[in-house]
C-alpha cells in the first residue's frame, strides 16, 4: 500500500484570497457605478438651471455685449454637458446597459449633420473644412445614426481643436462590391499629431497624448475610448495614423447593411390636412402641472413655458402634485423623479390609479429628471410615465415634446371648464 499526501493549504489560501479579491473588485465596481450615477444626477440639476436660464435669456432683448457674455455662458455649458455625457456613457458601457438601435437611415445626411456642427468653428480658425461622401456611400443603411454621429462629431471636434492651420476633412467611401461590405470613414487634419508611443495609449480611458495637451487644450480623455467602444459595438473598428507635427488621420470602419428608404407620405393626404385643421376652433390654453423640489428647476420650466398658450401650476413634491391633479384636470404632467415627501415614481403610480378609479382619460406624464441612466428610464415607464427627458434639456426639445404630447390630449380639461 502506498499513501501519498499533498499539502493543499497554500492552494486553499490562494483560492480564498482570489475569491476575496474578486468580491472586493466587484464591490468597488458597483460603488464606482453608483458614484457615477449620483454625480451625474447632482451635476445635471444645477447645470439644467444654467442652460435653461441662458436659453431663456436668448429669447429676450439684449445688448451686443450682453449677448456676447451669454454666448460664453452657453459655450461653457455645452462643454460641461459633453463631459457629463461622456461620464454617463462610460458608466453605461461598463454596466453593459448601453444599447444600440437598429433602424434605416440616410448615411450621407447623417455624415453631413455630424460634420456641420463644427464647420463654423473650423472657419473661425481659418481652416479649410472638407466633407466628401463617395457616390457608393450615398445609401440608406441599417444601424444607429445617433451613435454614429456621436463618434464622427467627437473625431471632427478633436481635429478642429488640435489644428491651428491647414485643413480638416471627413471622407466616406464604401466597398459594396466586396464581401463583407464595409463603410470607411476617415477624419484627417494637419494639426499637432502624435508619436507611436502616444498612439498606444490614446484610446485608454482618461488618457491623452501627454499632459501638456490636457493643460493646453482641455478635455477628459474619455471621448476616444468611448468612440472605440461604440465602434466595436457597431461591429467595426477605430484606429489612427499620425506623426508629430504632421497631423493625424482617424479611420472608422463599419459593416455596410443596406436598407430601403422609407416611403414618402401621400401627396393627397398632405394636401387635405391643412383644410381640416382650418375648420377647428382656435387652440385653448393648455394646463400643465410641473413637480420639482428644486426651485431653480421650477423657475427654468416657468421661463420656458411662459407663454399665452400655457397655464402652468408648479409644486414641490409628488404629494402636492397628486393633490393638484385630483383637484383639477391637466393636459400634461412634468414630474421630477427624486423628491421629498413623495417621489415622482410613486406620484405617477397614484395618478394612474386615480385615473383608473375615476374613469378619467390617460393624461401624458413626462419624467423630467436628472436621473438619466437606462434603469431610470425603465422605472419611469414601468410606473406609468409616457416619456423620459433627462436634464439638462434644451428649450426646443421641451417645447417640441409638449407640442407632441398635447396634440392628441383628451379634451377632459376643456369639458370640465
């Protein structure tokens, strides 16, 4: 008989240490995600006040000096909003909650819309700004146009920012005859460029080519990392070529998924629509209920909706919103999510219950909130909300949403009056 004994004490100890390290890493990752979500919420609330008040000011009479100062405020606000969006996208990517849409869109139009956002900035710097879409790339394709434009605008904005003279170009071509079919986007500039060592870390998070770039040009170092993540999620790749002082070229390749253009609306229907509208009575004033615990955010909504077309009632929490809703009918409800006494989700559920018990028509409810993560959208829709609009929002977006949701609002409020 032969007996063999092995001392596995070290193996057990190592396994326990690895399990402990794994649990600690998971806990740290969850804590980081919660921190990013909380910071997103806390920053969005005051930023919404800055952007909202600035946009409201643009609708008033201003001197040339006041308008110049206001443009500086808006420019700084847009920079902060971009940084906040980058951080939020990073949290979504790390949590696996960033989802892409699949819909047909006009590729050439999407490219033009992305590039033209920075055409004025390029002209102001005296740069040639070129956008060229090859004939074979002027097609309808299947994908997520919003995320594609996010990648392209990031690349173009970087090219304009890091180029003092020369040109910035965006070219698009396709290889429809080859398999697999591929789209190739190239953003090229004559800017400062970078060396091979910097290129290796350029797509890492919170990294730029060197510290001097961060101090001189600003930025978080998140944009390119998120762009590469998005390119991979869309089934493609993002790379670059550059030399110091000789400019750079960023190359995005994506699969080409041909799609059919949507059918144009019937001319006959379009011609008869105005006559039907002309037969209707003049529009009445719309009743809107807005609930938000932050006084600045309430004032922003009041400034935006300060119009003869609206009767606005503002309250500080969900309990007051529910009380106001039960007391009189409204055409639209704008509800914050995080509020004292009663939060917005509970208030929406109570509003839907009140409608069901009293046999009232369903009134559109919008969660107008700084809670902007995908799970917040899911919770809002599950509670009974119709839309979710994240702060900070623009005047145009809010007014367009109000017009859209109240276009077919039940006439209960008019009948009750």
